[in-house]
């Protein structure tokens, strides 16, 4: 009963956050064929002079961890023990920006994710899963009996890859996640792999650990996941810059 009441409470906060932002700003147009174009030339442009590093390469100042396991800094990288938990940036909520994450898998393949549009400050590890969006990190979802909707760069369980450009460990990957109003664009290693707008059709939920369907806010908290000792991903950069409108 407590879990049910907490879910109802959080969902109510999601709706309040979403509709308050809808009233304050216009919706993104859902017309056109942008989702069929793989070129990054048409993407909203961010101001290259304003990259701001959220990870200082030395410690986790500005970050907070919730859930099992832990994350720590070693050799200039964010590493982790155990899981499943979430390390999130406490300073602000992000919208109308590009988030750049540079990461590599410890092994040939590993499982993690970058969380965006989290409606309230996370207090445990599952709330962001159900009520935010997870930009997945997993080049071989079939090993977990999952499909392409769970591949690296996808909004977990919601979008299918426009391209598959994930690099196996120990190669480095660069993921740029653009939040343009209610539109979410993911470019992985220079190629657009996801282009999603609120209201686009999504498949039915297949597993109980997949996110609940419904609107997400224009602005939200962001975080990175520690999935477990068998699925470890190292992060060397998390930075953000505003969109140039």
C-alpha cells in the first residue's frame, strides 16, 4: 500500500510539473519528417562556447547518489560498485540544452544509462526509471532477452534505433542528448540515433521494470546509473550547454 501511495503521489507531481510547463511555453511542432533523417545538420544548434563541465574529474562535488551501490572517482573517471543506483546532479533541472556524456564499457558490453527529464529530485533509484527517461547504454540487449528498443542511445523501451553506432569496450563513446522543448534527440558517436517528440507512438510495456507511459516535463534532473558489478560503465565527461535559439 505504501508503494502504491508513493507511486500515486509521484505521478501527481509529474502531471503538475508537466502541465505547468505546457502553460508557460508552446509545444514543439510534431509535423515534418525529421525522425527519418539521420543527418545531424538539421539538429538545433548549441552554443559551442558555453560547454559547462558538471564532472570536475576529481570528485563528485555537486552530485548525490541514491539507491544501492555507490559511485566514486578514480583515475579521472566516474566508476561504480554494485547497484542498481543513480548518481544525479543536484544543482538544477535541465531543459533546452545539450548534454554531452563520454563513456566506455568496462567489458565488451555493459549496461547503464543516462537519465533525463526526472520531474522531481530523486529520492530512490526506481522513481527516475518509471517517471523520467533513460537514455540506454547497452549494445547487446538480446543478452537480457530484450530488443532494439533497449539499445544504446534509445529512450529505454520507447524508441527504436535510427542507427546502431555504439562502440564496445574499451572504446570511448560520445553521446549528445538534446532537450529541445518537448523533443529529445540523441546523437551517438556523430550519428543521430533517436528523435522523439512527446505524443509520438510508443510500443506497449513488455516488462514491469520499464517506464510508465505519459508526458515528461521540459526540464528535469539528470543522472547516470550504476547497474551492478557485472555491468560497469566508466564516465569521463558530463557537460551541458544551452541551445542557441
